[in-house]
C-alpha cells in the first residue's frame, strides 16, 4: 500500500522482489525441489525474511490501529521507522541495501536465463553473490531488533474493545508487548509522587493558598519573566502548610501550562523514607517524570537501560545528572519542585554533606541549562542552616499559614458534623463559632497544624460547657499538645489505649513508611504464632480513630503515617518514656512473622509465585528487609533465642533472603536472579548481629559457606562494614580470608568498595590476603578505592610494596584515570606523586586522565595534570577528540580557558567527524566558551564538519540564539552556507521552530530566504511540514519566497501542511492567490489526498470547500482521496467525500482495489457498512489478483466484516482468486477459527477446494 511510516515502500519492494525471484525460476521451467542445497538454503533465508517483513509491514507499519494507538504516546519503533525518523536509520539503509541487491540478483537471473539450455548449473552462480547474502543477513538481524524496539516503548495503550475475536486477540498480544515495554521506565525509577500529590491536594481547604499565587514575585517566577529569579526557596515553620502549598503550586502550574513544551516534575521528601530517597533515586525519579512527559522514548534512556538494565552495576550520580541535562532539551521550560527538602537531611553533618549533593545537582543543572529546557526550581523546607547556607543569594519567599485561610478552614470544620462533634450545637450560635475560631486563630502562631490539633482536643469534650473551658486552657506549644494527646489515649479503655500505643510505636519506629494493611498484619502477630490469624486483624477505622488525631491514612497510597513531622520529632525525644522497648518488640514480631509455616517451603520458583506470596503476606517484605536492623537497635540478647530458631531453618532463611535481596526493579525473571544457598550466618553478617553470630558459630554452623554467587559471610560483612563480625570470622581457622566470588571479588575488594578502612586494614594485615587481586573486570582494590574516592584506603594500599599503582582494568583504565573522571583530587595528587604512575596513560578508547577530567569538569585535577611535563595537553582519543573538545562540548569554561592559555593546544583541531571545539560549543549552547574561542585568531569561525555543518548551522538547529547572534556579527561567517544535504542555517531554524533565529537570519541581505536543500525543500516547506506557524508567516510576508515551490518530489508547502495536519498554515497558504490548491506531486498526490490519508478532516473540509480542488483526482497508482481515507479508517472524511456527486464511490486503483476493498483489508467496519449502504458499490469486485473484499477480510481476520459481506446476495462466499485461493482457505491458513466456522456453516462453501498448488 502506502508508506505510512516512511519505509513501507521499501519493505513492499523487498517482498515483491522475493516473489519475482521465486517466480522467474519457475518461468524458466525449473523446480525448486531440484535446486542445489546452498541455493535452497539461500531461498529459505529469503523466505524467512519475507515472512518477518510481511508481518511487520501488515501488522505494524500499515496497520491503522497501530498508528492510532501510538498517536499520542512515545514509540521507539516509530522513532526508528516513522515519518519523523532520521533519513538514514540503520533499518532504512538495510532495507534499501537489500532491495538493491535483490534487484541485481533478479537482473542476473534474467541474464543467465537467456539461451537455450537453462539449468540449475547455469543459475546457481547468481545466488552465490556474497554481498547479496550479507545484505539479507543484515536486514534479518535488523528485523529481529523490531521486537526489542517495541519492548522498550514506554507506552500505556488502552485496548480497543468490541472488535472481532481475532482482532481482539491480536490487540491483546500488542498490549502484552506494550506492558513489557514498561521495563525501561520501571527500571529507571520506582519512586512516584503522583499519589502523594493527590493525597495532599485533597486535604486542601477550598480557596486557601491563593495569597501566594497572587504574589507578584511568584507570578514572575512562574511566568519566567526576563531578569526574574528562576529559583525560589520557600521556607516555613513546622505546620505552616508547606506541603499543601506545594501541591497547590503544582496544580497551578499544571493548569497554567497545558502545552507539551513545558514539563512539571516534583518530589515530596519524607523523613520516614530517607533510606529509599537517596540522591541517586530522587534524580532518577525526576528523570522518569520528564520521560513520561515526552512524545517519544528518549534515546538517552534506552542507552542507559542498555548499559545497566540487567547488570551488576547501576548508573552513577553523574549518569543521572547527564541524563537530566539532556531530558530537558525538548521543553521550553522544565519546572522542578521539591517539598520538605529538610526531611532529606538529618543531624549527622557527614550525611548532610552527602545529601547536600541532591540540592547541588539541581542547582548545577539549572546553571548549565541551555536556552531550551532551562530548569526552574522551587524548594520548600523548614529553616535549616545547611540549606540556608547553600541557598544564600537565591530569592526567598516565606510560606506561612495566613490567618484568613486558617479562619476559613476552622469555620468550615466546626459546622461540619462529620468532622466536629459539636457542629449541630454551634451551627446557630455565631458567638460561639466566633469564639472558637478567634481563639484558635490567635493561638495558631502561623501554623495550620496547631488549630487542627486544638480542634481534635475540643472534639473530645463531653459538653459545650467543657468545650468553653477547654478553650481557656489550650496548651501553649506542640510538645504540650502532644503530651495531652497521649494522655487522652491513655485515658481510653485499656484495649483501645494499648492498641493506639502499639500503632504509634510501630509508625514512629518503623524504618520506612508502612501501609495500613502492613500495620494490621504486624499488630496481629503474637509470639508463638505459626500462621497469621486473620481474625486478629484490627479494624482500620478503629486504629485511626483512637489515636487522638496523631495518625492519618493517605487516601490513595493507603500509607499510615504520623500527622506531621513534628510528631515524629516528639516521639524521638520521648522514646524512652513512651516506647522504650519498641525495637525489641518490632524485631520479635518480624522474626515471628518470618518463621510462619507459610514460608517453610523455601524460595519461590517464579516471579508470579513470589508476587502471590507477597500479596498474601503483605508484612513479609518489611519483616525480611528490616528485622535485623531493629535487632541491632534493640537488646540483641533478648531476641537471640527466637532469632536462632528462625536462622536454623534453612528453608525459612531462604524465603526471607529472597525478599531481603530482591531488587526494586522487577524485570522478567528477577525472582530467580537473587543469590540462593543463603544461610543464617549470611544474614547475621549482613545485618551485623554480633551476639547471634557468636551463638551460630558455637552451634557448629558452616562458617565459610558460599551462596550461589560465591559469596561468604565474610564477604557480606566486609561489604556492609561490620568490623566486629569480620574480626570474629577471621579469628577462625576455617574461614578463607581471600576467597573470590563468582565475579572475582574478595572480601578485601568489597570492603574497599564500601570505603571501610578498618576492615581493609584488618584484611591487609594477613599474609593470606592478596592486596592486589583482580576481579573479572580487571579491577583491583586500589582501582575500586580510587573510583570510590576513599583517600585513606588509597593511602593504605599505596604504602605497601605489593601494589601495582598504575594497573589497568579490562578497558585500560588506571586508578589515576578513575580518580580523574570521578573528581577525587586528593587521590589524583597522591598517585601523581609516585614515579610508577603514568600521568598520561590511555585507555582502550584513547582517553587520558586529562581528557576524562576535562569532560567531567574537574578543574583542580586538570590543573594538576597540566602542571606536569609528561602530560600531552592536546592528545586525541580514538574519536579524535581532545581535552579542549570535551571541555567545550560539556560547557566547562574554566578548563577550556586553562587549556587555551597554553601554547601546545590547538584551539581549532577537528575530531574524526570534523567537529571543532567551537562546533561543539555552538551545538551544545555554551556561549561563554564560544565567545572565548572566537576571540582567538587561530579559530575558524565558519569551519565545516564532515556533514558540512558550521558552528552557525549547529546553533541555528539547536536554537541557541545568543551564539547565532555572536557568529553572525562576524564577517568571516557565511550566514547562508549549505551543509552536505543542502541545508542552510535558516532551513534548520525553520525546521526546528526557532523563530528568533529565523528572524535574525532573515534580517540579513546575504541569506536566501527561499533556498532549496538537496531534496528541493525550502525553509517555508520545512516550517509548513513541522507546523511552525510563526516562521511560516514570517517567510510568507516576504516577496522573495515562493509560496508554492515544489521539492524534488513535487511536494509544496501546502502539501506538507495538509499531510501533517497543520490547519492554520494550510489556511494561510490557501488565502494567497499564488498557491495551487490542487497541485500534484510526482506521485500524483494532491494536498487533499495527503490530508485524507492521514485523517485531517479539518484540512480536507477546507480544501473541498474550494472550486479549484478536484475531489476525485487519482494519483499515479490510481488512488483517490476517498480510497486513501478508506484505507486509513477515517470515517468522517469518507462520509465527507461520499456526500459529493463528483466522487466515484467504487473507483479502482492501479491494482484494481476499491475503497470498499481497502476498508475490508484494514478492518474498518464502520466504513465498510457505510459503503455497502450505497447502491453504486460492487460488493464483490475483484482486484488484479482476483481478490475480493471478502477474501481480504477473511485473510486479515476481520470477522464482523466477513459476516456483513456474506450476508449479502451479491457476494460469492467461495470465490477463487487467480491462485485458486478462497476466503475459507485464506482464513484457515492464518488461523482465524471464528471465520472458518462461519464460512463452513454455509452450504455454498466447498470445504476441500484446492488452490493451484494443490
């Protein structure tokens, strides 16, 4: 048919050639059965390729449902094969190459077939052409990647219902594939804040928070006014309503920016989830949110997933920073909001320094942002000296609970009987309402939290008199409020009091947020239980109602939490009073749960079984992952006996460890990709349980047992930094101190990787530990220490004589290389002080330490390296890139300046792609570096790379107006230069929609406004195709732009606008007298034909309203607009065309196919019904192969259409095509059972008819 996604014609060409090759041999009178073995092998491969291509073309590329399903969703398949894909993707090139080689093969066969004696000896040589086979093999491999492309698609498709049975089955299969496509996104991050946003926003009282939205400073931030701040810090006291205000701002942004060119991402930090909310995890969550707001799956995500998706390593902080930097590019603006930033911090200064990285990364991203996608940031937090110090100089906008908002909330609640006991009594007593509201607003101290808690206190009174008295004795601070709340809890009946205290103990001491069902299971467990007694599950409403307002449940996530962070702080201070033995109790409960009989069968053997186990035992995950941590915080001795019973049961330990080590990312087979053969001593080593470990060792446990990954308890203890356990294990004679796991890693290497110097020292003191052993990647302890930035361990290792200070791993990286890349200056200095370290070593990619430091922006290390005489400042890697090239590409101005200050650095050197430092700076939008380079006399401002693109061309393409202006201010820059595709800077700016740059270029006399590229496309043609109305208008306002110019395929700007559905541009073009509304391309296609093919009803209507448009013109293939609309399944356009008298409803294309036939082929029930309702339609017409609408519908599995056609008296149900195939034989061949049954139920269908092949 057509090439709806850009490669259809090529695929059809390959399919046709395959058929012709098979037929030409038969025409020569030869039998394929007699062909030589190697020729049969060749044809078998070709037939296999034909099947794959045919299925891909029919079921995906030419399938309107597939196109429609992905219309508003990203598709990696379509980004490779679609109309907007690059002109020379690997797949397209492979198809064209294969097609060309098959054409040559066919010609060769025809040449060899001339003469009197034709036999296989004469023909077989044609099949031996190596390049033909290579092209087929290459295309076959490319086709095998199609499924992978679909698997990476991050799409949520809604099944099209009420389809025929076969169609539904096919769509279900596509849905399954699409579900698999979630792998990349699921792997990218499992942190989602959407539920939290909805939960918090639902707590907002109507109208509150409007005061902040009305502030001029906020509006300036939101609207992006020039010279206004792009970062807001919004601190507030505890309970001021910061989180609710954040949710209000997010909603406001979502309502204000509905365009696709603005992204909005957000994070709610949670003190209870700090273990999960690491800097890397938060950045990955932001990355996922940005991906979900894009039309297509970004290639950078696919690349990252390919590298790390199922490996032993994970993306680094640097990887995620680079990803976030690129993900913002498609957007005009990218908002990031972070609520409760202080809850990401804790009191430990070292930890704060580490967690400050998150804030620094976001600020750095903003500073490095290009003109497109610049990040706009907002942070809320309590007053925090670490945050305040870091955000000095940024705009501050304090959040407070405004008194009118508090009053509005209180007046609403006190009159609501579902939320206040005395609502009925105070409703008509305005004085009492005023008294309550006035008193509570007076006490609010700028917080929403305090009035809410005061109302909870008043709600517990027994009479209005007591309520009035309570108003006079309100507590003065939060601690007093919480003390009174706890007193009310203790004053309840014993059962309620004990339940409330237990619930509060769990929630305040749990190591992560708990769902309500998890808490219910935990509260139901009693020592000695062997199974969960479901009758012991506490009522969820009761749990919250007896907690004196201190507990709340999020509506969507069902997470039960303390009502505010200040309650957490209160219980932390008062732990010894309220919950002195909380950790012991929690550990006991967890161990009892893990010891249930339900887990006595050991590990689950499939993902599904594990999923079911977790669903049935919802507390299992928390218990398995955290029992040991609670045991460490508790009196370990008190739980030893209980723990030993559990740890002695290998099956239950195996069940527990499967959950404990389960990855957050659940890829296919994840449940089995977890170490097995884990024993009790592994677990105690993992958690650092010294007392229990000793008891296990006394019980004759196999101390040095290896899990299925080859790791011993010593290895686990070393990785987790448990020095006492490591010392205990090493004191025994039956522990191999230097055993390697399956990846070649020793206990020493694991200790070094984690930065645990004490354990490293302990191991290095032994003679049976190799200090310089290599893992399977060739990395030594020194390499890992340098990679991780562990200065003290590097010093320790380098003090030994048995360490190779300059060792190389499998990719040729040295400790110095890794230190340079990661920015560990102290380690780099230490290594460079040694004579046995090569300061300028190259890895297998030709990258030196200087190159790596320049790329990552580590100025101190770059300076250190450049101060040496043995470092080549301008060395090139295998791609021809120098340190300057890398610094310019990544935007590191200080390093670029440092390098350019030297006489031995070529400022204008070209890499293998011909790109200079200036070219890279222009492409990436680094204005300061571009300015620096252009200030020199040895830099060619207009150099061309291998594609003929200049710095100006790159700046215009990427939309960097400042750099374009800078370049155009120079006399040595050609403003209208053409690249190898004939594209000028104006052409690129028009294609990409950069209006400011287009305006700048058009203001010059040396720019041809109507220049054509090698395909004959003008800037106007590109603007029309891409839908950039402003640029199209700008170009059309000029006298030197041909509004109706044709490219080399005869397509005009109107044709492109019609094809892509850009009505505004089409209208503007049609309003001009010099635009032919019905022009034909070289394929005979008109704008109407293009609009009909792609379903653009508005444009079709516009064109048909004119008198100069032929509604029924045929293209070179004989296809009309009606036929194209019928093929595409666009009923509205079909109806529009059929309403006209000048449209032939039953016209045939060159292949003899009618609109009805194409609608039947495509499964468009409504269009088939519409056409058959007319009297001028031949329901049983045959195409050039003798195929009828019924024949096509039967083959494609469209049962509803088959039913409709066979119900007519003018349709022959058993008609044969030119190959003798009937609708029944075609349906049977394709496995369409329902259609086979339907046809066989008729008396006029021969069940055993034979086609021409018998």
